[in-house]
């Protein structure tokens, strides 16, 4: 297993007020950093006090967007244990994203060992209050100090951590979503299924537009026909239509969410039919108009399971389930958060405890 040097801070920070954490604004005392070169492979793995990074101004990441990231959480249980939810899934997706962007991959077992070691150093930062967690942000980027467009010879892998509350100000209350009909987030063959910074940069303009109109996020349509529903800015989406649970199938332009995968497994286990298929905006509007759209929700690590109360489609507002959380959404939320915070039995073996 990879050797990690540990240098602890001499100036630990004061822990934050847990009643007002927000999302990703406060950072812990340490960070993990590791370098890569084509000649040496990964080297110099270390946990050091949290500080600014120093990079060459020509570094690939600044010019050609060679950057990928992950997002997962550490949860504190009522027995005061700290645990992760399916972390190997994130490490595998990190490597798939790296392959898509021609960045170096990290052997899975090393990647998991690094993550667990880092969390065990920072575990006191995992907040105690209901609904809070320690958000972990691993990221990997190209550092070559020259301007030619090429796969990189040098890279860095970093992990930072942030104690967080709810991602949306609404918490578990229904969010409002604007359907974007002009900009597109990704196309098949592009980088949509990789978790790379560039996808989020391309999404910002529509996100701003939605925010100005008072919406929480944007729902993306496919980039070719602008017809099929893909996902929301930071979540995958699911619908309950006439008893059937539908979620857009992974066509290559959608992020394969770990929460999405877990929701599908839990729902099937509970006896629901879940269809991963193409679901068009026309089908959605027809279901709303006929009254067969029973529930809609988004799911993701940061957002957990988030009911959708309203859609704005070209300026017309459609209300879902009277703007209230539905039965399946609530059940999924209770099951996933129950497992994550150790309130119910982890019968799927998804939890990874931190020593
Ligand atoms: N889709 C996008 C664009 C995201 O940013 C996220 C968040 O990570 C998700 C979906 C949900 O993925 P996961 O459940 O793995 O967090
Ligand atoms: C996550 O849910 O972990 C995400 O990465 C969403 C993020 C863009 C805030």
C-alpha cells in the first residue's frame, strides 16, 4: 500500500458553529497532496496543513481544463463513529473520469487507502448535528508547465474536506427547477459522464439564469434533440408516473450518480419497478397535464434526495404533487440517510467505517 507522510498542523482551527454550516465554505485543518510524473508514477503522498497550492502559470489545468473531481461524505453516527458511503464507487468513477480526460489513474486500493487515512486524520471535523456531514472533495489535475495541447506528463491529486449542512436552502422541502431549452450541458461522446470541472463551467450560464428567476437549479435536456431529460445541475432525476419509476438511462452524457445507483437498488429491493429509459420533456408535460406525474425528485451526494415541487418549462409553471414531498421520495430519503447516518441496518454492505 502507498506510503503517506503525515505532518500535523501546529495551529488547529476553531470548529465552526454547526447551526450555520452552509455548503463548502469552511475547510478543515489538513489536506492530502500527491504528485505524479510519467517517469516516477505517483509519488510524495502526504497529509499536510491546509494551505494554498503553488502552480506554474502555464499549468495545463488553467488553460485546457484538465481537471476531474469527486464528491462524497463522511457521516457521524449516534454511536459517535465516522463512516463513508460506498467510497470505492467514487474512487472507480474518479479513475473513469481520469481515463476520459487522459489524466493518470490511481490504483483503486491506494485511492481508498488515501481517502480513509485522510478522513481518519480529519474525523473530529465531522459535525454532530442532524443532517450535517463532512464533505470530501478529491480532485486531480494536469500541471505541465507548457502551453502545447497534449496529454499531461505531470499531475497532482488533492483531497480537501468541508463540514457541511444542507446543499439547498430548502433542506428536504421541495426545490423548484427550471428546464433549460437553450444551453446544453453535454453531448454523447463528450465529457458528460465524466466528473470534470469543464462540465460545470459550461452549466454556469443557465444556472445563473435560473437563479435570477428564483429557481434552485436547471434541468438539462439532451444536447442533440433537446428533447430527452438528462439530469439536474448537481443531481440525477427520477419520476413516478402512473406507478412506474422512471429515470433517464445513462446514454454517455449523464453523470452516473452513486446516489442514483443506490436509489435504483433500494427501490427495486422494495418491489418497485424502475425503468432506466429515455424520458422526453413532452412525456413529462403530458404526465403533468393528465395528472399521472405523481412525484419527481433529484438525487446526489450533496443534495441527498430532494423533492421537486415545481418545474418551469419555457416560463410556464407546473406544480408536482401539490408542491409537497411524495411518499416514495420520503421513503428513499429515510432509507438512504438512515443507512448513511447509521440509524438503520446497512443490509447492502455500503458503509465503510473509519478507524
Ligand atoms: N449529476 C451531476 C451533474 C452531479 O454533479 C452530481 C453530483 O455529484 C450527480 C449527478 C449525483 O452524483 P452522486 O450521486 O454520485 O453524487
Ligand atoms: C456532489 O453531489 O458531490 C457534487 O459534486 C455536486 C457538486 C457539484 C456540488
